[in-house]
């Protein structure tokens, strides 16, 4: 079975997208439309609220404030939000939480940059690569904690527990090390990212979104929808590498669809919730794939029988998760991309008309 080495986040509707819901496409050196004239402009704060402390005075001193920037489009406002989320994540005291939330923020930033088109596309692609490298630098530290998530997945079912607690503890101790799930030791890569000005870099590139106004979003979101839909076409549920690609495309689509949620908030909230469930299934499948990879390289503290028992349990549960995920994917992505585009354009125009009528 092909293997290739989760995220369990909850999406929230952006106030930035809501604020920009009645803005038309930005036109450099051109007169603003009625809806553009009433669009609230988002300013990045120089002292964002922090949700935690760094683990050392040196790291705290290196973390700089996100520079003040203006956002003329909902996409730009979303990028500013991610810049603040990245800084707040890096500032967290617990390294496990800091790594998890930093990687989540960087995934979100990369998903939003996929929406950038036209003259700014090459610069957006370059920034995506840099943010991908930053997230990858934390991968090995994150993998150690994924082992805990994967083992918990196999031992948390009341009716069917494929692994007993003793074997589960033995596996965690062997593969992840004692206390790896709650260690206070900060990896060197996290120290490096705290000093790198990562959040400032994202804020400095908000201008890349200046040409993607609200009226362009439906088309841009359709491209992401098409990718996520096509990724599962003709897929083999036992192909972990193919499911990993589906997961990546779904993660990007979830982050992007937060921009459309304000066009019909009640439906948008429900749709994001369903997409998050799909994301969670694919994330848990991915956690188990990492566990299987680690078991392949299991040190001598695990006997062949113990490795075989754990691998069999993980593989069986993966098949269950894959079946559920693909069934949910088929429902969420049943619509053809052209119909998806028309529907969201209708939601957007209705939202803009309602906003103008209020004025």
C-alpha cells in the first residue's frame, strides 16, 4: 500500500471577509464604485493581543510587532488576520501548542495565496514556497506529537479497542519518547522561526491581494473547489498517498471558503462545519499513516508481534476512515464547478444588494 506521510482545527468566519462583503474589485487609480466607497478598510494593529508567552526572554525580544498595513480587499484583510495569528502562535509558551498553531496559520496563509492571480501570482507563489519551508521545518517535531493522536485514535473507542492500553503506552514510549506529548523543551526550529520575522513577511505581502476584489472571489474559490473535487476522482481508498493529496486540497478549500461564508452566513457556517468534518476524517487518516511509517522503523523495544498488531489495527481503522471520508467528499463535491460558480455568484450579488439597500 502506498504511503506518504493532522490538523484538527475549527474554521471561523472572518470578520475581514464580512467587512469586505460589499466591496467591488479594486482598480488602481480608478474611481471607486458605490460599494467600494463604503467598504471598511482593515488596518493591522501594531500590538496585537497575545494568547500566551514565549518560553524565554530572548525569544520574546525577537518577536516583533506585525507592521501596520491597509487591506483594500477581503483577501488582503484575511492575510492580515493570518499574519497576526502567526505571531500569536509563535508567542505561545507551550511549544507543542505553538508548533501546532503556527503550522495551522501557515497552511491558511498558503491557501489564501493560492487565490492570488495576475501580475502578483509569481510573488505569491514564491511566498507560498517560503511559508511551506517554514512549516516543513517544524514537521519532525510535530510528527512526534502526532504519534499520541494516532494511538489515542486506536484506543478511544468504547466498543472496539484494537489496542490495549499497555501496548499503546509501549508504542508511544518507543516511537515518540517519554513525555513527548507534553514536553516543555522548545525545538531549535521554533526558536529560529520566532526570530525570522515570519508574521511581518506575511503582512508585508498584503498588497498581493489588491487586485482580487470581492467580485473576483467566486471565480477564485471555484478554482480551489475544482482542485479539491478532482483530487478524489477515481481514487483507490487504500491509496494513502492519493488520500494525502485529497486532504491537502480540502484543507486549502476550507480556508478559502471562509471568505464566502458572510455571503449567506447561516449556510456558510453549516457548509464550513461539514467541510471541517471531512478535513478531520482525512487528518486522522493521515495521523495513522505517519504512525504506520514510524512502526516500519520501530526500534527493538517493540517485538515483531507488537508491531504487527499495531499496524493491523491502524490499517483497519484507516480503511474505515477512508470510506467515511470519501462518502462525505462525494456529497460535498457533488456539484459541478460551473454550477458552484453560478450559485456563489448569486449569493454574493444578493449580499451586495442587501448591503446597499441598508445604506
